[in-house]
């Protein structure tokens, strides 16, 4: 399995006043200088986000359009590849926190995305979310709190996704089940005759056709080293997508897609078949449905390569890695966590002592 490729894809833009790097200010359309406060507006594209013709790209036409070269650093601990600009403050892996060696950089190409959902939360707001979440965890090691609150190991990360659109047509056959009730008599445990209503299902053949437009089927375009981003975090409002502009990436890390368009399309077809199945069941109606055959055809297929925001904090505890995610748009949080053996042990011991004391006094 290929490891995630992490990069800072934007061209650096220096502050006109002091020469420092301008960085995107979450929740705005501005890039700012953290040193002198100089602020510039991002040039927003007024044209709608473009949907690219899928078949043309699957056949290899245009796959290298809008590509550029970036420098990649390899993490010797977890295997992730990432790009760090010369003046980037922290040379640490965004996934595991291991220091990176700049001399190990290599050159690689990537295709620019077509849309981005800009960060709406700042790093400090994400850290506050971490703090509230960690403080609510039972039996967490004390050093867990220190790790998640360290800005050095809390990174804003743009994750790559494919989205697929299609006009779906389908034909189905199956059965429709309608509930009806019959009254049955029986003897209870005392031998008395009783009656009860029993639900049964009347099945009738059903067939028909369905059609509709499927918009923005979202498919992850990378195999994260830390595993799949938790479902509670990976829900974004795609209506907030903006046409791609490198200014939104300034100051953040960007992960390159590692799942090819072809593979992403295959996954989207499974999602669309599931949607078609739901449409067919709704069309059949009744209380239950059985689908015996479902043929679908997808037309006018298009796709986009987009970037979606999360904050990630990596933590090592007893040679194990734990990752925490905060949705950079809505602030939802999720992550794996270690448990403190001694806290659990002392809690159990305290409970046993309390029961022992109660038992001792109760016996007097």
C-alpha cells in the first residue's frame, strides 16, 4: 500500500512590508503576515467550480494538466511523505511528529485540485476543542493532555478527495411486501383461551425504472497512514467549496492523492449502486422490499479533485501512535486514545476499598 504524500503545494508569497510568508486566515478570504499584520485579499474566481469530463480523463487525456513539481520529505518512522518549505517553522511529520531531515528531499509531481473548502477554524480554536475533549476523557495518561495541546504537533491538513456526478438510469425487478394482521387464538400458561394479532406479509411482484442525478459522491483520494479519517469528522458542507486558489493553502499542509482516479471511480460506482438500490426500494413502496435484479446505467459522468480541511495531532505513548482529528470546517472531533493502567488500577482499588469499608461498618 502506498503511503500518503504530504506537500505544501502553494507558491510562497512574501509580505510586502517585512518579507515574511503570508498565511491564510481561517474563516476569511485573506492571507496575512503574522509578524507585521499586513493583509491581502485572495483573488476569488467568480466562475462556478468546473466539473471535468470523466471518460476523457480515464482514457488518459489531460491527466497531466495543471501539474507542478514539489519537493518531498520522507518520514523514516511512519513512511509518510511530505513537503516542507524552507521557512516553515516545524520540521516534524504531520502524522507522527518525528523530526524530518531536509537533505533527504526528493522531487515529485502532482495535479492541482479544482476546488478547496477553506479552513473555518484557527489552530488555536482546534487546540481548544482538543483540550475540552481530552479533559472529558476518563483514565487518560497525563502526558496525553500535554501532547494534544502543543501547537507544534497540531497541524492543519488539507485532505484530497474525488467527487463524482452522474445521471443515473436503472431498471429493477423484485417483490413488494405489505403487512396485514390475522387474529389467532391460543392457550396461555393457565390453560385459558386467549387471542392475539399476528403480523404477516403479503408479497407481490414489482418492477419498474428509476432515474435521477447523483451529485458529489465523495471518495477519499488517499490511503492515510493513520487509517481512515473517523466518520464523525469526515462530514463537510460541500456547498462551501471555493474554486481552487493557492492562497487558501498558505500556512497549511496539503496531502497529495495516492488513490488514482480510476480506483476512485470504481468506489463511486459502488456508492451509486447503493443509492440506486434505495431509489428502487422507495419506488416499490410497501412495508418491505426485495430487489432481485437491478441494472443501472451512468451517463454524463463528471468529477472533481477537491481538498477538505482537518486538524490532526499525533501522539506517541508506550511506542504506539494515536491520532486525533478536528474537522477544520465545523469543529467536530474524534480520535483514538490510550488508557492509563495506573489510573484504572487505582480507581478499581478505590472502589474496592469503599465497598470494604461499607461492608465492615454494615457488619457491626
